């Protein structure tokens, strides 16, 4: 049944997102090129740098895996949609992000530092209602005489970027800029999020009041509620530097106050993409009611009763082929680091991320101990409205010109199914 | 290393990786899905059968209704309109030829012997002449038909038979139209005269001469057309009310068979009833008995000074002049009829009639059933094929029925499910569903709006599973007006039966 597919889609998205993480730790790690991902002005060390990185992030305010599952005595899990519903809020969000910084190269010239590189990024945000989960899991019989809010919201983009960066230092002031040529792999985005299903208490007449729109490039095909296809890619070079093009810019500055204090400000991912490969917009904006079959219309007719077709037609998404554009979620960073001693340093970073009304903010505090010349360990506390108690750890190792780091949030629940958010960032850089 | 010792550092790192190693994710290798139960509440049927549903695009094709000023309903079953044009009453004379044995030769016009044609105007008729010449030169021919005239001129035609260089010289003329030429011939003949001359003026006769007509039609004929009987095609009218009758009785107070005739032929015509019968549900043929049949009916017709007019004749078989009320008590499913038309039934040759190209007979027979009567335990039954594939995943169901009956008749309803081998599986309702008659106001004879009857029918898991092999459902309806009134009742136009059925369908996945 279609409901199984929908549940599967939500659960699969949740599970797959558990292996995603984006964190802010590496802003506080000294001497790694990846700091410049936050701010192009921070690519300010060494003559030649080669770097690579991986980032994964998952975050939900809905049920965790442990809410959805129960352990079998012999090992293994039983996944239950009903258990998930019991743990849901009326409205639930899932956020996922993954990135692969394939290669970054930075060269310092006498006049300016020049950098270039490639990255693949995918980010998804989905908001679903408890009503939707109830409907696809248990049906509408428990909601006779009521209206269910079924509209999901989804914003997903998958793209490659190739950039050219410039950085210049003016004494204690460093400034940087990156120009990114974007190439979209696929996208799905919803607009106008209204699908209200009312079930009458008479003979369960159904009314769907919709004002809903799904935009897609390459990822979503819809025929009817029984026949649709959602097919998302992982790391992909599809369409690379051909269509679905766009531009984005990063701007940043940092200011060093003496040897101990560094202050930074940056804006990252200012831009967007024009989606023109297999663009589809599905719209529904009407009030449709199914009162039941009027049998009198079938007298002296060879037509078959079409109850299922009539129900499916309640949500009639009309397809048009229109190119559309999406903005990247622009991130603003304001941060600083203070070196207390050779062993300890502390820092803070404020991030606001998103676009329009889909913007979230976080503030993080960091303490880092440089234990050896080759080893540093950091602890990070982040505060965001959906979670007030996130402690993360990071570790960095240095061997000559090579520096690697690994960091993660939510350290007390890492690997636990109780976790509703998790992330991981790993990076490697060679600096001469 | 200044303020932290090595063991603490190592402990911290171990803790870091210990936490990572305590992952729950190994359980992801073995995931099962818990069974869930879905219950969908959906409307299934929401329909209202009103009297007007007997008409309109979804009703049987031959039914219409008439509502009088008091909102009372009469069902009208329309028979096919039988229209017979002049070509079927007076068929055209097909292709024919005659040998012209002399330079003046008489050809008979093929009218019946008891018909007298005083005057006729040819339609689109054409003829050709042929000659075989033994003369080695061109020959001029003048063809004359004295019985044909137009605008005061006798029909004449000049021909030249060119010499082709060899003998005998065979010649066939082009076809010539005589349309609009007037034929006046007391003896129903035409005379063909040809005058053939050599170049020196010598008149000659051909050894072989002939005339052929491709098709002889007339736009107008005036005269006496004899006492022929014209066969007007018979037909039947299906009365669908009792197609599915099983038992019980239905009585109409005033059924009628109405005959409507249009006549544009200009001579006396009288009906000849070859067949007027009803067919019952048992296949029995019963004759209509009526003075109308015994005495026949003279159809109105236009006179010579009413050429082009259409005369209408209407008559009916009703409770006052026939046994129709008794016939319809026998559960009629069809009325069959075959009516011919006899021309000049009194054989009065002094009556000069006419036929023109637009003349026709049109006969239309309708059956009218004013819906006033009684229904006595009438049981109707029909079988409907089922397709349960939509419910393949359903394990149980609860149906909610909301039914309203405005008619002054108790209606009880039951359905029986059968599999492909006609084995009874179950019934639709555990108890036969009763739709009580709406209350009749004695002052007006009309009912007030019926009350909603709400019932729930539970098909629990085993019961519903049993129905999935169902291939057809037999619907049995019993109707009775006796509880509402002992006498006949009228059906009014605003009466109806409303069926609303919703279901809660449960499935597991």
C-alpha cells in the first residue's frame, strides 16, 4: 500500500540522516584549512595547502530511532510506525546535510592568496505533521468529524560547486571572497502548504481543501497518489557544469587583536540555482469533495464504479513544466577565539542558517586544550532552541605538514538510538 | 604538557572512542516491521432515485415522464416512430427498355390496373434511345412524345446519327432527363414517334430501334390510386417496469396505448389492425380487444387544395374502450402492434387524390402509464456482477447505511452474494432491511418526506473474507402499498429514495 511507502520514506529519511552531521567544531581548530569553509578570510596560513573534508549532519525534533523501534530479545529491532506517532509533536522537522569537499588547493602569491576547489553538497529539510503520519499509518477512521492537516513541507537540493577564492591580509585584518559556480544535481521544494482532509460524520464524505505546490528537478515524478516516484541521488556529478546552473558568493573578514584574540565575521552561500533540467511543478489549489458514487449515473451504463479513482482524484496535482529557482540557505557567522595560554584557548561562534522563514540559529562555546604539539582536544557546548544540552568533542592530530581532525556533537548519545541529532566532520589538510 | 597528566589524556581519548564503540547501530542489521492496522472511512454510495430518474440521459432510452399541474407523474414509453415515405408506398419503376417496332410506338406506363393517373409530373427520370442504321451517311432524327408537355410545348428532341464509316452503324443517345415534364394520358401510355431523314429528305425506318428508362419517378401524381393496402412496418414497445418481476401484483388505474398518425397522402386511408397485443412476464401474448380495432379508424388526409399539408389523426386504447386495464394486470413487459393502411377503403373512384414527392405516413405508438395504482407485495429481483478486487486488502468492514423513502410503500431489501459456481456465500444484511412507507396525508393523498433510517452492518474479519470470492449479488426488493393505503395512490414527482452508504474498511500491513 501507498501508506507503507510513505512511512518507509519518512523512516528511511530519518535513519539515513543519522549518519549525517554538520558541526561547528573545526572553526576552533587551529591550523586547518577547513576553517575557511566558515569564512574565506581564514585561509590565511601557509604557502601551499591541499585539503579535503567530509561533513554529515542530522537533526530532528520528532521521534528518535528508539521512539520508533523496540529491541528484540534475541537482538535486532522491530520498527513501529504507531510507536513513532506516539512520540511525535503536532509538527515535526527533519534536517539533514552532507558534504564532500573533494579537493581544495590554496596558493599564496606575493599579492594575494588564491584558492580553488570542488565540493558536493546535499541538504534536506522536511516538516511533516502528526496528522499525516496518523493518516498513512492508521487511516482516517479515528478522525471522523474532524479535519486532518496532511501537507508536508520539503526543501531539498543536491549540487556541486567549483570555486575560486581570493584572500588578502592587511596587517591584522584579513579579508576573503569566494566565487562559486554551482551545478545542480536535483531539487525538490514545496510551496503553499495546505492539504486539509475532512471526514464527515454522516457517511464519511471526504473533502480535501488544498493549496499545495511541489517543484522538482529530476527527483520527483507524480502520476497520482498511488503512482509517484521519489528518487534522490547520493554523491553525484550528474549534470556537472551543464544545466541547473547558478552562482554563489562567500564573503568574510577576520581581525586579530594582538596574538591572543581573533574576531571573525562572514556570510557564506549567498546565491542560488536555476533549475531547468526536467523541471516540474505540481499544483493543487481547489476544494474537492467525494460524497460517494451516484449509482443512478450507472443505470443503463456499462461504466464501472470508480470509488478508488474518485478518492485518489481528491488531490489532483496538475503538472506543468516550468523552470524555477531556489536560494541557497545563507549562513552568517560571527565568532571569536581567545588564547588563554599555550595549553588552553576558548571561543564562541554564532551561526544563523537558512532563508526566509526557514532560518535557525545556534550559539556554541568552545574550550580547546593543546595537549601536545601534535595533539589538541576540544569540548564544545552548543545552544539551540530545539536542544539545550549538546556537548561535543573534537580531536586534531598534526604530523609535520599534515593535519587531520575528527569532531562530533551530542557526545553522550553518540551511537545511541535515543539521539535526535548527530553530526560528524572529518578533514585532512597538507600545508607547506 | 603542563596541567594535565598523560593518564588523564589517555582516559579522555579512551572515553571518546568508547562512546563511539558503544553504538546501537549493530542492531540495524536485523530490522523487522511491526504489523500496523489501517482503518479508512470512505463514502461508497450517495444517490437519490427520483421519479425524474426515469428520464434523462441515464434512463432507458424509450422512457419519458409527464408531470401534470398537480405534480402527478405519468410514465410514457415511446415506440419507435415509423415513417414511410412515398418511395416505399409508390416505389419507383426500375430500369426497363422497350423495342420500338415502328416509327410510332406505344409504351405502357407501369401503373396498377385499378389506378387511374390523370396527371403526373416526372421526377428525375432519364431515358435514352438507340438505333441501328444501314445507311452509309449521316441521318437526322426528330423524336416526339405527345403525352409529355411543359409550358404548352410537346416533348421533342432532335438527334443526328453520324456515319462512322462502316455498316451497320449502331448509335446510342445520351440519357435525357424528363424531370418536370407533365404526363397526361388517359390510358396510362406514352407514344414514342421518331422521324428519321436521309440527306435528300427521304424518311427511313430503322431495322432496330429501342428506348430505355433508367428509373421512372414522379414528383406528383393525381388520380385514383385504387384500393391498395400499404404495409406500415410494425414494432413493439418495451415496458421496463416489470423486467425483473418475481411475484406479487402491480395494478394501474388508467393505462393507455396512444396512436398518433401523420398523413400527407391526398386520398382516403383507413387503419387495418393486423396485430395489437401485449406480452406478459411469462411470455404470453394477449390480444387487445377494442371497438377501435373492430371499427377501424379513418385517417385524415389533405384534399387537392391542401397539397403540402399534413393531417393528424390521434386515437387511443384506454379503460373506456378496451380491455387494457385487465391486460396490464398481467404484468406487461411489451406492447406489440402492426397497423396497415388501406387506400380508398370505399373504392369511390370519384374521389381524385394525389401523391407528391413529400408524401408520407408516420405512425407513432406510445404507452402511457399514469402512476396511480396499487402495489401488492411486488417482488423484483436482479443480479449484478461484482468485482471485489478493490477490497482485496480489506480484512473487515463496517457499513453505515442512511436510507430515506418518500414513497407511500413499504420497501424491504436484501442482497445475496454468490461465488462463481452460484454457491450462496452470505447476505448483504443480517436482517432484511426495511424502509417503511412515508406517511400519507389523507387530505392531499401525498406523503411527507421520509425519515432517515440509519443502520450499521458489520462484516467482521471472517465474514468479509468469505465475500472476497463473490462474483455476483442478487438484489431482492419487495414493495407493498397496502400498509399506506388500501386504495390506489398517485406517485408524485418529488418522491424519491435516497441511499447513502459509507464504510470503515480495515486492513493490515
